């Protein structure tokens, strides 16, 4: 079983966004030493909870601070951007760190869950004509693939565009998703697929099984390749994992309110503060209705057993873990405990 990391760069209450970004570098270096396979950076906008709206910058920082682990985006939110610009940015990263760069693509808007009016997403849009921007993600994906691999037919006007820097190969392209659209697109285009279980657990089995059943080989991939990204909080005891989980429970309860206070769109609260705030909320945290939990939490053996059962049921050989807690030391400890429970080995020199 391969284990990897997706990092949302959470900002702990009492710290700064700069602290959170430095925590990312520290965690990436530790993850490499522990034997994790990949380290992906998420993209979030208009929120004080997560510190990274520009994963392409942090991909370069993490790759520079490590030497063997694959580094990528989890993911770049393509609807906001020009496919050519995304291709150029990641070809620069590929030139600097050949064979180590993944370009994960998402189709979400990436605005704050408290931004109910969608102002942040509107500010990011490439085009603002009309009330609803054109949904051209399919065309964008095809363009991106062609720009990355110099794959436009001769008669296409973009075939004359020189994509730089020029060098052999390209970043590995992944499609990320929490519903069926991305799974189907990845299958039809012959690309690897990453299921964001931590975002929408009820769709995980359906999307993975659809991807495997409908995969079409491509010049990039002969056979289907998929991973699943669950949330994990692992501690030395079940009680400690439950305590750490209070911060997430509060943030999820807050996002479910019909009219949340924008002032609450801030850093990850401490467990003690979260427990106190949960007691004052009128609405309890939303209930989970899915085959597997959104967050696997507990002592190492319990977390390992749950993750192994899900991976076996879905026939996947890689899990990408996301851990959001208030204390950075507890977050590092969670990844250490999981690595030890799975018997990960550090890369050879």
C-alpha cells in the first residue's frame, strides 16, 4: 500500500498564514523521511482557514526542500485559469524537478464555504460576461493535455504556440473529483483519477467503480490508476483523536448553518475552544451518511484497519491522507503513527 499526503495548509488559531506555510515545508520534509509517496498542495481562496491560494508556488517550495518525494497540486482549479498558463507554470516545475511533479486538476470554484454569494469565485473568473460563466472545463482539459504534450494537430491554430520551457517529458496529469463527472472524464481521457473522499464520502465507491469500468487506454496511461483521499486523525489513543477532531467538528457544524457569521471564517480553533463553541451552536454538526467515515480517527491500529478495508473494497493501492488539526505537532504525529502502522520505509539514499 502506498501512502501520500494532501495538504490544505491549515492556519492554527494563534498562528499566522506564514506560520502555516512554514508548517507545510516541515511536514513535507518529515513525510519524505517517513516514506510517503506524494505530497500535494490544495488551492483555497477567500478563507482565513487555509493559507494556500497558489499551489504552484508551494509545489516549487516543497520540491526545493525535499529530494525524492513526488510533489504536486491537489489541485489547480482549472475553471479559473488559462490552460496555457497552467501548462507553462508546471512545465517550469517539471524542468526544475524532472520526474517528480504531478499536476492535479480540480473543477471546483475553491471559494470559502462561508462566501455564500460567490463573490470570491466571481473575482477569480476568467470571464465575467453574463450572469453565469460558460462551463468549458471539458475543452480546457483537452487544451491543457495538448499544451503539456505538444499534442495539437497541425491544422489547429494553437499548434503554432511555442510552449516553454521545452524539455523532454511533462508533469503527470491527474483529475481530482468528489462526484462522477471527474471520474468519467478521467476514464474517457485515459488519465489517473483521485477521489476526494474527504469532501464527499457518499460518492467515493460509485466514482471509483465507474472509473475502473469505463477506463480507455491513452498515450499517457495503459491501465487505470486511481487513489482515494480520506481524512485521518491518528493519535496515541482514541480519546486523544476524538479531542483533536473537535476542531473539524466545529468547522463542519459552522459551514452547515443557514447564515454563518463571516467573522468565523478564520483559523482552525483549538480543540478546547471548538468544544466550547459547539456547545453554543443551535445546529449540530451534519450527520455522515456514507459507507466509510469522512474522517478515520483513532489509535494507529484502528486507523490502519479502517483504511485497509476501504482500499481493499475499492481495489486501490494508494491512499492520500489529509489531516487538519489545530496543533502542528499533533498533525505531524498523526502522519508518523500511520506510517509506522503501515510499515512505511524511508527512501533509500
